[in-house]
C-alpha cells in the first residue's frame, strides 16, 4: 500500500537512517526534512543507490523558524496531497550543568524538541485522513522513572513535554482516526551524542534504531494510540 511519509531531522543520525530504511520500499514516498541541504542530497544519492525506484523528496526546512504557509504547505499540496505518517524526529541536545544553563539554552531545547513539532503537527494534520499515524521521537531522559544524567535537565524536560503532548494529542485527534505515539529512545550512536557527550558508547547504532522506527511507524499506528514506548537496553 502506498504511503506518504514525512520525517524531520532527516539530514543526520537516526532520521537519516530511518529515511533510508523507508526508502527501500518504492511504495513509500518519503519527504525528508532537514536543515543541511548537503546532507539531504547525500541521503537522496544513497537512497537511490540502495533502491533505484526509491521515491524520496529532500526538503531543506527549519521546523521552528521555517515558513509553513509560503513554503512547506504549498510544496506538500503540489507533491503529495495527503500525508499518512509523520515522524517528528528533529531535535537537539545541550549537555551543561543546570546552574550554568541559561534561559537561551532552555529556549533552544524547547524550540527544537517541542515547539517545532507543535508547528509541524498543526501544519500536517489537515493533510491527514483516517488511520494516519504521528510518531514523536522522545527519549529515556524524559521518561518517568528512568535513570537521569547530570547536564541533561533541559533536554530531559523538553522530551518529557513531548511525551505529554503525545498523550494529549492522541485524545484530541482520535475522533479523526489519527493515532499519536512516541518512542522514548535510549542512547544511540550519533554525531549529536558524540558532540554533546564525547566518548559515550551508546546502546544502539543509528541504522539499527532507524529500522526499528521505520517498522514501528508503519505498523504500530494500527494497534496503539497515546503510548510512550521505552526503547532501551536497560530497565531504569
């Protein structure tokens, strides 16, 4: 069955790998959104090498500051018309002791990890029909009862807010047949992790998590709604 799938944060890490996994099926049309045009071009090239029949549309766009009305919405109207799956993967991470965190640090976390997704969801829901699926990529840092790490208070708080948003939207959008879930990911080996926490060895590789996210996005929307699913190798 043909699926039109948007994934944000597709120019790096988990989003990049998830887009590649989804592009293996020529029935999927992937709208790959990211801020690095160079990396998006690389994504397109690799996707076509893996599957010459891949349908992948790279879009350079900032989910928080981008122009939805004049940019993204007209593009989607022209290219796809409707959206079956939205994967809100874009985000950033600041590792800094709490007492050194500025208001600007907190703004940056919430703009990238929450408010950008709010804007994206509000823009995309009108393109969605019954059985559509919104998948938010959260974190174990924002999962209640999980182990926390010094320096990640702003990051964890922003991901916790994203989890709460997921539960609220699952209720609000259920009448339209749109299901909303989140994956609370444990550590994944990405450039973002290496920059924020140098020397850290993650529990999973980006391509492994990309495959899991792709499968979950395609299948789980039919079976669950409003769920925050921990995806980690530890139980804390």
